[in-house]
C-alpha cells in the first residue's frame, strides 16, 4: 500500500524496535538535535523539524542545555506513543499546508481584484467597496 507521493504510509509498529534500540544506544548521553534527526533518518522515521517537535511535546526527550537533549526515561517506548507523535505531526503538517495554500489563493485573489479595479477605473467607472454597512469609494 502506498500513501500520497508514492511512499508507504508510516506504521509505528514497523519502526518501534529500531527506535527503542536508538533510545538504548543514546540513553544517558546528551545528544544534539542534528544527531538525533540523523539517527531517525537512518531508521526510516520522519526526521524534519516539525516531527522532531513531537518528541519534546510528548515528553520523550527533554532539553538539558541550549543545544543538547536526553531521553526522559530508560524504559522502552510503546509503539502507540510513536504513532501518536506521528499523527500529531500529520495533523500539524496538514494544517500548515492548508494555511499555506489558503494564503496563496487569498493573495492571488486579491491581486486579481486589484487588477480588475484598476482596469475598470481606467475605463472611467467609479468603484465602491463594502465597509461595514456602508460603501466607500476606492
């Protein structure tokens, strides 16, 4: 089964063993964000900044200095937690993409309106726009 963009969908159960091995190898040792992201990449887990935030949000890791992090506990992570982090990431990514697309569409629409108003004014029309319950001349 393939997801959008031709990739297989993320299945936490397929990745949890590798993630717990990663957690075991880094346990008790401070690591940087880049190191952790590189290790996630090696085991096939999303490794961008938006996904990274989920590990801190769901209290898997904590910051100990400006650039270093550690795992909060030494217990294995349950696959449901990894799945929850991924679902949160997916939701945030979808909202981001939707807002970006809406922003582009809104900007394009405003540009079209400005061009239309400019065109009609060039033909000698007077253009009025609604302002609350009244209209003001543009």
